[in-house]
C-alpha cells in the first residue's frame, strides 16, 4: 500500500535520507530503529509530505504523492500520524480534538463524529476525559488521545514518530498497550521507536536505519538474535547493555 | 480650600473652557480609534506578507539563477516597510506626512485624517511584528498535526493556529494600543486639537500650568485603566483552556 523508491531528502547541505526503497504491505507492523540522526523521523515525515522529499517517489495506494496533480490533503486522510510531543490542540477540548478533522475535512455529520469519538475514547480508556482540555491530562493520556484523534479519520496506516519518547517511564506501557491492540486489529503501522521490547514482540518487520539508509529490513527475531551488519551489532550492544 | 476651588472653577469652568478638554478628548479618542483600525488591518496584511511563503522563482532550474529560488518579494516589501517605520521617530513621520506628502492639492486634508493615517501607518509596523511573532512562535507541531489530519493550510491556520496565536498576541497588542493612545499626544505639533492642545490653550489664557497638565494626565490614566480592565477580562476568558 506504500511504495517508496529512491527517496532522498536534504536540508540545505545536510543529506539526511540517501536513497530509501521500501514496500509496506497491508497489515505490516514495522518498527524503525536506529541511532539518532539516522533519518528515521525524516522518513516518516516524508511519507505524508510534512517534509518535502528532495528526490524520489512515494506511492500511497498507487498514487504518486510527488506528482503535482496529487491532492495531498486527500492522501493524508488515509495516513494517520502520532507525534512524539502529542501535538494535541490545546484550545480544544478532548472530544473536539477528536471530532475536528472528521467534521471539517471528511464532512462527517457532527452526531456521527461525536458517537465515533466516544467509541474511540472508550477504546483508549479515557471516556471520562471527553470534556476536559488537554492541559489537564498526563503525558500518557495525551498520547492516547492523540492516537484516538488519528483513528477518527479511519486511516489505512498510522505513522508513529517516537510515540513514547517524551513520556515518563510509568506511562509508556499504557500507550504501548493501545498500540498493541491496534496491531492485533490488523492496523498497518510504521513505528519509529526506542522501545526494543515492543519492536521485538509486536512488530512483524524491523527496519534498522543508519546514515540515511535502511541497513537491515528483516523480521525482529532475526535482527535481535542475529544482526547481520556491524553497525546493527554495535547499536544493539549499546542499547541492550546499557 | 475654598479659594482653591474658586481657582479651579476659574481655570476650567469659566468661559466653558472644559469644553476644550471634552473636544480634545474626542479628537484624541477618534485619532486613536481610526489609527488602531488602520494598524490592525494593515498590520495583519503585513504579517501575512511575511509569513506566506511566496517565492515566485521557487522551481527555477538554472544553477546560475539559483539565488532567486529563495527570493520572496512580498516579504521583502513588508520587511522594508517595517524597518523604515520602526527606524524613524513617530513625530518625524507625522511631520513628513503633514509637510512633505500632504501638500499641493492635499494641503487641505483635515488634520484628523492626516494624524489618523500617520499613527495608523506607524502602528501597523508594530502590530505586524506582534502578529508574526505570535504565529511563528507557536509550536510548529500544531500546524503539522493539523496538516497530518488532512486539513488544508488555510483551514489549519483558521481553526488551529490563529485561535491560539490570538491568545498569545493579546497582551502585546493591548500594550501597543496603550502606546498608540499616548503617542497621539504629539499631534498638536501639526495642529491637531487633542487633549494636550486643550491643556496648552487653557494655560495660555489662565496662566496656570499645573492644573491643566495634571487634569490631562488623569484623563489619560483613566482611559488606559478602563481599557486595561476590559482587556484583562477578555484575556481571562481566552485563557479558559490553559
């Protein structure tokens, strides 16, 4: 459903992505790991064109988002995103955060959007928070709301950009549990993460990135037990034996 | 005591001299109001000119002309305007408008118009900077989150960015209009009949300087106190979600 070929991204003189080729299939749960600065986040941001790729092609459901005729707003409705810093809208109540885009973008009738939002709030275990403002929530709660907000657009795939990196340790689990549920339901997910346990146990594919390239694309078990590249071995040694 | 009351009576009441103050007050408020309206409208326009990413030569291919890719003429115009206005004293601008620009067939332009225009053009530069800083100072993740949900740039600005920016901008904008109200006190230098003109007129016939100036000071203080009181109330309501 997503096909990326020869993707390059430069910020001025800084060459961040150096030729990414990737095929994402329906139902894939892909964990993307690698040292900081390796281009993991930039790759995610290119997939929904929050960052303009410099060179290359990205097809989402066979539509080339690099083509000038592509309506990126329509494509983005199919590609949800969850951010490291949640990015909830602080001036809107929780329920409005969830219903805003369905009502304004998808033109879903308000009644239906509200019903759906309530269902999603129940799903992430926060139905009692519908009428509070995000500033009253803990980090873990914010991220669960952010996931509900992404789900409200009924996306085909969700991009998670380090969803637990800004959380206090005791809140990481509640967010990962929601993500696990999504994985069980068959949602296609791309997850940039530092949670090695999650990558190992939930993902069905693991990408190891370094220096703007995908160095390994394999199943998680193989990667953790038997990494092929030197760089992956080094990386695992650092993160697992800290 | 009675003598002093008598004196005040002689200064302000005899010959209806208080009417000078009343008319001065109306002139001051009128100029401030018209200038504020001009300032807000032109200020918004200037800030949009700076924020909108209008680079007509963005996709130029020639390497020789590559420097044109980042050329944004609209933003440049706004920037030059702001630099000139903020780089010269208000009084000087007032004199230039009255004595250099509004001459010939424009010579008979009412001073109210000249003054309102001068202060409005001046205020716009400051308002533009306040709005620009408010919008650009907003967490970039807010726009990203809105765009990732499929909202167009315009819609994202309207429902996500601007409502939050307004809240942040309010205190600075209130300060700007307080400054504006007080700055209009130099308008008598080009013949404007404002509060300071009233004070000078009263002094010239009563030979008493202290009382008229103190009364004028109290009028300004009262105006600004009332204005601030209402603005605080509005700000408080806007802060509801924090």
